[in-house]
C-alpha cells in the first residue's frame, strides 16, 4: 500500500489502471462507498488559489463520509512560521491525511517525510498528478480503451504537461508535447515518461513545430501563465501565439476531442468557440476530478 501520491510514480502502471477502474465503479455506484472514509478528517493545505481542486476534494471527501478541512495558506508560505517538518508532525496527531497545493515540490516531499499520514499533491510547480488521473478517466469514458490513443499537449511545458506525460505513458497513451523550444517541458519528466512508455508499449515525444503534430485523437492545452511563474506573461503570450489550440489545429490533426484542465483563458490558449464546442471535454474533466481523486483516497486509506 502506498502512503503518498506526490508524483504519480508511487503507483505502478497496473495500479494506475486500477485507480481508473475503481473511479468508474464508485462513480456508477456511489452508495457502496458512502461510509468508506467515515471518521476520517483530511486537511487541505493550499498556498495557491483553486476552484476545481478545492471543490472536488471537499465534495468528494464528503461523499465518502469523511470530513475535509480547508486551510488557506495564501498569505504565507508553509514553513515560515514553523518548519515544514513540524507542520507534518502536528497534522499527524489530528488528521488522517494531508492534501497540499504548494509552490515548491520540496514542500510536499518534506511533508511526506515527516507525516505519519498520507500526503497528496494537489498541484505544485512541477506536477499536477490528480489532474492527469481525471483527464485519462475522462478519455477512458469517452474512448473505452486508452492503449494506443494519441494525445497531444500543446502550449507551455508546465506541471500539467509533465503529469500527462507520466500518467499517459503508464496507461499506454501515445503522448506528444508540442511547445516552443524556450518553454519546453523538463527533460527529467520526459525521460521518466520514456522509461515507463518502454514498459507499456506507449510512445512519448517532445516537438517544437506545430506542423510536426501529424494525426491526433485528442488535443490538450492549459494556461500559458501558471500560478507562481516568474516568466514574463507578455513574452509567453507572444512566443506561444502560434501554439493556440484553435479550429485550424483541430482540422489539421483530425482530432476528435479537445481538453483543458481550466481555468481557461478564452481566445488566448484556446479559442472561445472551441472551448464551448461539443468536442471539448473540459467540464467532464472537471467532474471527473472528484471521481479520480476519490478512487485515490479509497486506495491510500485502504478503504475500497
Ligand atoms: N484544474 C485545476 O486544478 O483547477 P483549480 O486551479 O481551480 O483547482
Ligand atoms: N499550469 C496551471 C494549472 C492550473 C490548474 C498552473 O500551475 O497554474
């Protein structure tokens, strides 16, 4: 049994597939799981704003019979008033789990090292693993089988792109990341995804020219300016303009669906009409945050 979920790599490819199956089961038969987290309290420690992650965890935990406590940490970084290790030790005497959205991945590893309870990554500067679980759950519902599906992430090489690479490679999805050279995803995560892809028969690749995309089943984008970024927003918008997810890109790749983790910036990284179109899975992705995360919690708490 895994204690934490910080990168997504804590779960093997087979266990990750199992999470999606459990998510589908719990989505279809919620009554079976309504007391699964009864008596459990989970803290949500957030250094950055959130709509979807906060809502889906809070409502999701409630539906499993547990209690979520939101601790707003926007005004001061975790570790300033007292050490991160002491945060972890204190939480461990009150709650059964810690869900954290942080500026630095290091904060998560420090929490996990010192907590006796599970720690879940609710987004950091490097990764957003819960988002990727919900995204592939949405594709599993839509396409049935994920093996061999072609997904291209287009835009800034950020936390979401890294998690799509890692989780996608585990699930047998052929993931392409298209970014300008300057804003490429990090080699560290691409390399790890390549190793996983070799095990599952998937392919992963990083490209820099939109005309290299070829045929794709799904196109995915995210904001060009992530929370806490030091990169200049105007420079990002100038360089990323040719990487906008728009009707032309959909037509050229033959993609059947587009995805966005939200919040969306209409007519910036995606055209407003495409975001509102019936090929856009954004609201299904948002809905499935709850189901994917509940499957993860059931697993971490051995409550399935
Ligand atoms: N997609 C996502 O994580 O949204 P929030 O930032 O609103 O939580
Ligand atoms: N890449 C974005 C994702 C928001 C859900 C960010 O980190 O702000």
